[in-house]
C-alpha cells in the first residue's frame, strides 16, 4: 500500500506548493496607499485642533492606525496626482490653522483661499467639518467617488476606532474605501 500513500503525499505537496507560489494566493490592488497615508497623517495632526467629537489626543496613535488602515488603499480607479495630494494636504493644514484660532469658524470666514468648498456642498462647512470630511473641499474633491459611481461617497472611517480599538483593534464605523479617505472624528 505504499503507492496510494505516495500519491496522497504528492497531491498534498503539489497543492501546498501552489499556496507558496508568489503568483498564486492573496494579493492587493490597493490604489493610493502612500497618498492615503499622507492625507491621513495631515488629518490626524489637524484633528488635534478641533473639539470633541473630532478631537484627537494621541496624534501618533491616529497616524499608526491609518498607516495600517490605508493598506486597503483609496476607493479610486487610479492614484491621485502628487499635486492633487499636496493641494489637499495644504487645505487640511490651512483648516487646522483656522481651527487653532476658532474651531467653529466656517471655511469662508477663515480667509484662506485654499479652503474653497466643493461645488456640490450645500452649506458652508466649518474648518473642523472639513478636517472630518475633506472631500467637502475643492482641493480634496478627488476623494469622493460619487460622480464616478453615480452614488453617494462612502462613510468615512472613524478616529474613534483609534481611541477604542487598542493595539489590534477593529477599523471604525465605516471605511475609507467609500469615497472619503477616512474621517477625523475622534473619541476620548
């Protein structure tokens, strides 16, 4: 009976070898991982300037959370250009500067030309509102996939998850894959 045993071992080895092959198995088609991290780093820093529920106490923990969360990429067909990412980050940083002075300030009252609302925005958001949902800014409008999909942009990820998840915790209420790059709404 050694032959059937050899056949079984050969089949198991062949199947197992296929799992170890670099061309087979899990993969990712994540888009804009580094761009996501750049934007989320800026948002984590900016959220420290806002009151609850957007406020972040531990900026470094927020950035570590999104460093991993951004491995999923952005819900975009292709990565944004570096100039788009840079403009979006500059707008988030401008919102943070205004939030330092008065977190209830609207982007119109802030006086920074980089803080122009996206065309479809009904009301003028506050500076902390655009830190939470940067796709409301013209400079960050590429984060919203509503035009491409014909639907609403997705729920933003929650920085609450950073505060409540711990070292290996879960990702928050939504994901950054639905259009927004993850929201800076903070907990504790």
